[in-house]
C-alpha cells in the first residue's frame, strides 16, 4: 500500500472499525512506486493484512482476471459480512468478486474519478462503463466529497440515492499541535523571518506545480526573500527544477524529497500560505491538514476543493489554471498577516468539526448497519 490520500483514509477507516470491536482484514496490492510504503510508516496494531500480487494499478486483462479469481475464492472462503473497496482498480475487481461470492453487503468509496477530461475519450468510456457495471453490484457508494457524487450522477454511473457523502477523516491532532521548528527551517536553508509559500503533493502530472512556478516571478518581485517549499517527490522533479533554473528562481525553491506521512506536519508548520493547484482532486487532504495547522490555503475551484477552501473564510479560490489569480491570491495573503491569522483560525475550527477520522468511522459503521438492516448494541 503506497503513500496517498485514499490509502491513508482506508487505514484510518480500518483503525476506527477495529477500535469499535469489528474484525477487519485489509486486502491490498503490492506497494510499488516512488511514493513510499504507507504501512511501513503507519501500521495498525493487530491488523490482518493480505497482499494480493495481482491487484495492480495498470490495466492488464490477464492479471486483472487472476486478481478477480483470487479475491472471489478468498471472499467465498472467509464469508465476510461486508466488503468495502477503495480506489478505482480495487473497486472494480473487488466489487465484482464480492458480488460473485454473494457477500451480503458490498460498499465502495469514491476518492477521485478514474474518468476525467485529461485522458482519451475511449479510456473515459471504458472507466465509466466499468463504474456503471460495478455500481449495480454495490449496495451503496460513499464519496469523500459532494463533487464526486455530482460527477458520478452526471455520468449516469448510478442514481443519486445510491450515494452518501462521508468526508475523508484524518488524524489532524499532529497538525493542530505542530509548531515551526527553527532547526528544520535552517536545515532546509530557509532564512529566519522570510515568508514561506508551501505546496504538498507528489511531483506528478496534473498536480499543478507549473502554475506556482509561473506565478512565482511576480511574487518574488514584491517579496524578494520568499521561499517556495515543495513537499513531496516524483517523476517530474528534474523537469520542474529545469523550469525553475530557466526562470532563475532556484534560490527561492526548496525541494524536500519524499517525506514520511508522520513528518508532514513539521513542514506544514513552516508555511505562511499553502497552495493547492491540482487539476484532479477528490477531497484535498493537504488543505485540510494545513487548515488544521492554522495555515490558510489558495486553490483552484474544482472537484472537492471548494468544500474545504471556503472562499474568503478559510482561504482563497481561483479559477482553474488562472496563474494571475493564483499570484494575486498569494500576494494578498502575504501582504496581510492579520487576514492570514483570521483565516487560519477559521480553517482550524472548520476542519476540526468536519474531518475527524473517528467521526468518519462512526458514519461508516452506521451505514453498514443501516444497509444490513440491523442495529449496533
């Protein structure tokens, strides 16, 4: 299981259900990729983990069929009351296998869409068709944001009554309690007192780093000592660094490389503003975490982002891909420390009310019982 928002959500769901006394088995594919292994950093005590080698990200009919057959055999043998799938590939293979094994309750959580406007029409057709087939074999579908429900309904995946919004729960205590560490700041080469604009994301396509780099020259012009702290790693690191050098901005950008999930709060606490410029997003976990730390956010008004960045209250929303709007939003917050503090306080209260992982586990358990037609003690 790699490091990522859907994976963190899944582990916290498992943890919450185990705390309530349920027997939980986590079935996961192999942890392949530069993101790092989440279970190495965040193992749940007492969790039974089953790794299915054929449950992989890439589309491969032969491997996917092997994965389906293995899961079907496993579900038949174990006689689970509930199979709850997460992520697109596991959601398709897992739901088909659970339905074939006559599992009493089949649930899926949508963390982000496999179909989107940044890929070919035939791939979107394939994914939407697969989601429609699997939705008919699901008793209920959860979504981490209302935007995900709206997109599924618009694509005729399933009718709205099949869906429930359960916001992605997070362990935000570490962010609420995080404080800037001078030693960490020094190790990163960030001078004391200079403003820090941060972005936390894998260095991958559609994460929007290029928009921050394009906005940076005008921000540097007004704040010559500003630093842009990029937390995360990925395949685009060399390309992004080349673009930064071409703009002669290398002294202003700091790359952290891969940071363990438990350490992200330390880097977030160094920021004055968080920017979140992803073009594909379910619910932006890094924004929730920044708000928990009292850091206001700037983001594009798409997918689930407006459900976390309440414009003018917890941060500033910008039209997608609008570099000028990003620049002006960041400058506005850097110019106004009092406004940053007010937004940070509002954001902290906002996320503490809505994004507790224990609240998420309560809601999920209640949905299980409702769907099964039984009641908890």
